C-alpha cells in the first residue's frame, strides 16, 4: 500500500511538472477557446473651427457633419472600442457658435461623432471650459443624449470619482483622462471636479482605485505638451514616467495638433507586461491646413487575455495615416477625412485634385516617419497592397 501511494504521488508530481514545463516551452500555443482578443482604436483631436460648421451648414440652424466621417467610418468600425478627444464644447445656439479661441459647436457635431461609431470621448482639454460651467454641463448632456460616454469633465464629485470601466468583450478596461490646464480660464472654486487637471497624486489614486475594481488594463489620456512640436518635451516625459511607475498600461497623448512618436515600455504592477505611450495623436479633424496638422492617424491596438490563467498581453499596435480634404465635391463644399494612402491611387476619391494628392502623400510619409521615430514596432495598416510591397501608384516630387 505504501509503495502504491508513493507511486501515485510521483505520477502526480510528474504530470504537474510536465504540464508547467509545456506551457513555458517555445512554440507552446494556448488553446484557442481560452483566448479573448479585443481591438481598440483611438484618434486625435476632434475640433470644429468656424469654417467647418459653415461648410456643414444646411440652413440657419441646421448642420450636417456626417460627410466629414463618411469615407473613414468603415476603418473606424473595424475595432471593438473607439475613443478620441473632443476639443470643443456644445453650449447651444443662444450662446453663439464660434471657433478659436473660445469654441462653441452645433449639437449636430456630436451626432455625427456618434454616427462615426465612437464609444467614448475624452473631454479633458484646454478648451473644456471655454463657455464656463454651463458649457461643460451642456456638452456632457449632448454626449449622453447621443448615447456616448464621456471622461475628463464631470457633473459632480461623485461623477469624477466614478472610474470609467468598460467590459469590452470580456476585458475590463479603465479609462482616465487629464489636461495640463484650461487656457487660464478659471475652474469655479469648490467645483474642481468639473475638469480633471493633471496631478500626479490624483492620477496615482485613480489608477489604484481602478485596480481595486478588478480592471484588466488601465488606459490614461493626457492633454499636454507644446503645440506643433513633433517630439515630446521634458514635462510630457516626466508625467509619463510617473504614470508608468504608478501602474498605467497604455498612455495616449494629445494637444500638440501634430503627431508625436510611439514608445514602448515595461509596465510596473500593471495588467500587461509591455505597454506603450503615443505622446500625441495630433489632429483628427480641424481647419488647421498646414503641414503636420492637416493629417494624423488612427492608432489601433489589440489586447489578448487568457481566460484560463488571466494573463494579458499587448498583441499588436498598428496605424492608419489619415488626411483631411477640404474643398468642393459633387455635394458642395466639404471636409472629408480620408486614408492618406488614397494619394497613391488615382482611382480613389475623384474629388481629390493633384495638389490634394500631393499633400496627402506628404502627410502619409510624415506620419510614418514621426510615429516610428522611437520604435519600429507599430505596423502600417494599409488599404493598398502596393504600399506594403513598396510600390506606389503615383509619385510626387
């Protein structure tokens, strides 16, 4: 009996040992039914200058912004969760519509964002309080009315402390958002909850609160940096390094109105082993027509979770360069976000002239150069096989 018992113990130990070794051996593949892969996409600043809403004007107080997103929507739809920075407010017609420097955009703009397939809007930016507390409140109301989620500006202290956590197809994801400031416009005393200002202690506490709620990953959105600079400054790096130490998995930047590079890092007490920072997503839609600001990217990344051992990993990061067309089409004057790769095919988007294609091609190459300056890991997401193979339909010199 003692021999039999000893043999059983030995067999059990051997079986356990073999199982552990096999999972760690090169080439080991997790059972397919144990894996969940979720895709996220993020875009840059979603702005509305006065020229934009005048192009979208249908009648005295009727606007149609849907054409802005009509050509890019199918690429946005390919992700499970889509978010971006809404850098304007919707304070209502009576407050007077306006662009820079104090934005107030027609409500139809938010409706078009919902039409484009967004799930979450960050509202923590330097224009958040352009129209005071009333503007913040009404903007949130419009976002909610259009069945979208908001983050970064809030209605109350309780609202601010309610960490935004979304169960995206089985992966619990927390989103946090902060801005460096509000252009000197004061936040009402005693109502500091209205806008999340960057504060390292607050950020650490929010990350800890998110972890206590059992989140798989924490994504932090920062509105910071020096405008029109294509490399991060020391302030951005300091805030990012601290946020990584505090346990963030992924950090998304905005505000500079031009793209800044992607950098990967080893996380600290976070959900995934390797995370990344994109220091600025640049613009998604605006009337800034100069080089580096008239285009940007859709950044997509995938997260894979093993439901057996709950391990999580960053499965991939890719980007689609975009460019903003402004001009005449068969439907009249329009702004249209397009894949910048359209520049290399004369069969795509007949409304684009030679100069449009030349600018879009320049934006395409700029995007590739900037985003991969710190790392070659991000993959180009191509709509034209010729781009990936190195052959381009059209050349611009």
